[in-house]
C-alpha cells in the first residue's frame, strides 16, 4: 500500500510539473455564456459557492484533479452558483458542492468520495457507466430546464432588487415586500388579460358559435322559403298557361265544329241513281 501511495504521489508531481510547464489552466470557470462547451467531450463539473465551507474544503483537491485532466482526457470545470444562478437551475442543484460527470451531452451526478483518487478512478475506470444518466426531459440542455433556469435568474434578480431597496435606499423589508406584491398583482392581471384574449381568439365562446349557427340556419330557412315561393309561382304560371292552352283548344274545336264542310255538320243526302 505504501509503495502505491508513493507511486501515486510521484505521478501527481509529474503531472503538476507538466501542467505548469505548459501554462495549462487548472479549473475552467463556467458561466451562463460558455457552459454549452460541456456538451462536447468529457467533463467533470463542480457547483460551489464562495461562502460554502464544504466547497472551500474541496477547492484544493479539485484543483489537483483538474491538473490530471489532460492525462485522463477530460476537462474539469467549476460553476459559481452565486454569479450563475441560471446554471444551478438547469442542473437542479439543491446542495453544495454538487459534482456532475458529462460525456457527449449525457449528464450523471457524481456521488462518490470527494478525493483526487476517487475522481481519477471514476473517470479512468469508467465507473460513470454504472450510474444512470439524467433522463432527457430533465436534461440541463432541454427546453423545460431552460425555462427553470429563467425562473432561477428572475429569483436572483428579485433578491438583488430587494437588497438594493433595503440596504442602499433604507426601505423597510415590509415596504419592499409590498412593492413586490403590488407588482405581482399588476403583472398577473396583465398576463391574465393577455391569456384570456388569446384563448378567446383561438377558441371562440360557445354563444358566438351558437349565434353564428342560428344565423346560418335562419339564412338557410329563408333561402328554402324563397325556393318554395319560386316553385309555387312556377306552378301557378304553368297552371295558367295550361288553362289558356285548353281554352284555345276548345275554341279551335268549336270553330271546327261550326265551320261548314267540316266535321260536326250534317252531310247532304245524295240522290239515288235509280230514282233518276
């Protein structure tokens, strides 16, 4: 065991010398702007806060592990949650320090021992394969976690405004809370109005649809009545025309009957030749 420790210390010393000689960075600071870099390659990331005692205890070990990163083929980063609250929201960080392993866009939370040897073994022996990856719907690069990140940013902004009102302007905490309450009510009313208008536009009220349908039905009924009236007028016209035709035919027949030499007149008797 003692020989292994000595060999490991020599190994660390060589890496420290190599890193210093090449001017390599130890820990890469990540923030809201450059965090998408972790979606490429393999990373180990620590979430910390300057006021956190456990984070301060881990700081030196994390720096030593970062110097081993090039030899392990990984990059080691750190996120200050006080300056990047949106990232703590994306990763749903609820305790400090929190460590994540990232490879090719897959996220896994590291829950092992917090020492250099354990970090190295976790990466070198690929122990991260035994850890279940964060599901896609909860992944930090998903749309829904981006929304959560925005809420965390808003929370941090409101806290800064509250501190400014109470510390710089001397406003009591109650007054600051009242201002936030009034702002919330006004903002909620505006959002509610916009939402109602959008819903009415997309899904019209039922009474409007009923009225529209009744108007259509009324127009259809009136069209049907007009059609019936037109049919009746056509029937009356046909009846009158047929009556006129009958009168004309009767008149013609009467003329034929009354005209001489026509049918309807008595034929003259012819004299018999014997009489002559």
